[in-house]
């Protein structure tokens, strides 16, 4: 059975500050020495802000054709790398 955590004012402030700076619960947990779950629950108790993930920029063109470039030939190294990355 896990040992109860004694949350100090210093640890509470670290949770608030790190979360306000955009740190993940994993990073906060490593800093304060507890599990991710315990850090997130403590943040919930403290009213730590929920951090929005940064918005992804939409590329100007979704395909090479839209960008005015010729399509890549079959088995091109770039196409192979993209396929390998997507199918993982």
C-alpha cells in the first residue's frame, strides 16, 4: 500500500508554478517525487490551471500537387520514410 504524501507549501507552489508554465503532469511528478496520478490530483485540489496543448499550424498546402510540385515517384526515399513513420 502506498505511503501517504505530506504535501508542503513548497511542493504545492512548485505544482502551481510548473503547471502555469505549461509543464506536464509527468514532469511535475518527477520534480516533486510522486506518481503522475498523485501530482494531477494534487493539482486538481489546488486548482492548478488546465494547460491547453499548443495548436498545430495548418500547412499552406496539403499535398505536393497543391504546392505546385510534381508528385514523388514510387519508392522515393522521402515517401518511404513517411510511410514507415505513419505505419508504426
